[in-house]
């Protein structure tokens, strides 16, 4: 697995939400230039400034955190993370198809429902939110990752995430390797490749299990796979620009 640049700029659409801000905090702490995207550019800019202030002085975030409208953030980055709420219609994703062409798009979307008995995975016509994203963005390179990380744990930089695994799936090799590398920036440990994009059908609804555990045991649980030697993985050689 080869990477020319390990600190590539990243845009996070839905970056003003809890997961988006948490991922931005960890990526900025690792030295990535991060743009928080929102439908409201002013809100994105304010959120980025607030996050930078909360991280300083423990993290030197000067020139690392910015805000922009979703369309601008999508058009100016080669790597984009979707931390947006699930849109059953897919319209909010399709409207970004042109600016996201040839872009690596990493879906962290979890289609979940909640009722009196707790959280549960929602049915998605395409099979998963990630597959819906791929269908909506036919010219993008799509992966799925970051579903199982706790937003409060991400935001608390003193919280050690190295024992938690980020599971990554993709049909595109560049998207796969990019997501695996970004997982290392977020948790300190490279992600685990779990196969094709259709595996998101299992990854996304499993988030409901972790939420239920967190509520029952009053904790912030994570996911860790045992007996996985990352050095034995057969991964493609991909140069990331």
C-alpha cells in the first residue's frame, strides 16, 4: 500500500454535526487540512472557528480548519467524507455529482431509526447508504468507513482510540486505500479492509447495536477485531496524490 501524500486535504460534508466535527478534530490533530462543509457557509465557518478554538493550544490548528458551503467544499477537494444524515431520496447527494466527479468519497452515513424499543437499521433500496451514494455519484470513487466511532470520543483528543478498528469497504482501490490511511490518522491504527462496498449493508446497521450497548451500559463502546494481522493483508499498490 503506497501513499505519496498522507496528509491530503479533506472536506467533511455534514461537518457541523457531531460525527463530522469529531472526525475533523482528529484529522486536524494529525496534520490534515480540513474543511467543514454545510448547506450554510456561515454556519460552517463559525463551526470551524469554534472547533479550532476548542482544540488550541493542545493542537496547532492554524491554517488547518476551515468552513465552506457543501458545493464549494466538494468542488475544491479530492477527498470528501460524507457525515450527513441519511437522505432517503438521495437528492442531496446527486446534486453534488458534478463537483464530486473523480473525487474519493467516503460515506460514514448510518441509516438508523429509533422507536420505543431502541435504535434499528433502516431498509435502503440500494442495499446500503454507501451503495446509494455510489449510485448517485457514478463518476466518484466511493468507500464506506467510520460508522462505529463515538462522536464524543473523537472530540476528546485525550481519549485513546488506537484499540478501536475502523472497518472499510469499497469497490474502488483508490477509495479503499485512502479510507484505510485516513483511519490511521483518526485512531492511530490503520483501518481494516472488509471487502466490497456491499459489506456496508452489514456495517451501517451494526451501529444500532453499539448505540444500544452504550445506552444499556452507560458507556461509549467501540469495535475491535481480534487476531487480525494487518501485515498479512493483500492490498493494492495505489499512489495517492
